[in-house]
C-alpha cells in the first residue's frame, strides 16, 4: 500500500473526516466574518465623514467660508475680541463676526485633525472632504492673528491651541505635493 492510499483510508475514517470538515467550515466562517467586519468598518468611516461634513456645513460656517474666500475678515483684539468684516467684492449686512463663530469653525476642523492624528481617517479622506477649508484657515492672516492672540491670552497652557489643525495643514500640503 502506498502513502497516498494509506493517507486516504485514515482520512476517511469518521473521527478524522469530521475533524477536517469542522476545521474547513470554521476557516470559511472566519473568512466570511472578516470580510463582513471589514465592510462594516468601511461603512462606519463613510458614515463618520458624512456626519462631519453635515455638522461642518451650517449657516455660520458658510458665512465664515464666504468671508474668508474674499479675504474680508480682520481680527480685532478688542476688547472684546472679534472679527471685523471689511468691505469687499460682495455686499454683506454683517459688520463683525464673533470669535465664538470662528472657534466653532476652527474647533470642528481641529476635531477632524485629531481624528486624522489618531488614524481614524486618512489624509486622503481629509483632503478630499476638508482640505480646501483647512488650507483656507491656515493661510488666512486674520485667523493666524487670532490664533496667536488666543495662545498669548491663555499663556503657557494655551500654546498648543489649534496646533493639530496647523499640523494637518502641513500634512495636506505634503500630500498635495505627492499627488502631483
């Protein structure tokens, strides 16, 4: 009797056969579970990005984006600190924007930067959904003045205010260079 036929005869014994069948189906179930969990993780990331975009694009954020687009914000240290709205190519009824509005805008982008740093969302996902807004914020002089003022006002404990956001901006710039 050769090795093959001996192996087959032992493999087809009921004890060994059912162990092999159980192992096969256990492996198959693990594969199915892994694929479903992977798909669930993808769906969760998409849902997270959808909710972030939905939260970001409120009326105040749209107003601030419009004013930033046309470089119409001028930081005024006050008191109270606020952003004066300069004359620009568009007509607006707004004379000033509170720092609270700007903090809400920056705060959500800072939260997104935190998710990126924690590897919950990729730089590609951030760039695709929020790259324009992060760049708009990080390159605006009035925003930079405000962040500097806020850091100074908070003293030593406030030196990292919005730092994740500016780190994200640097990463987006590097990512943009790699895409080219």
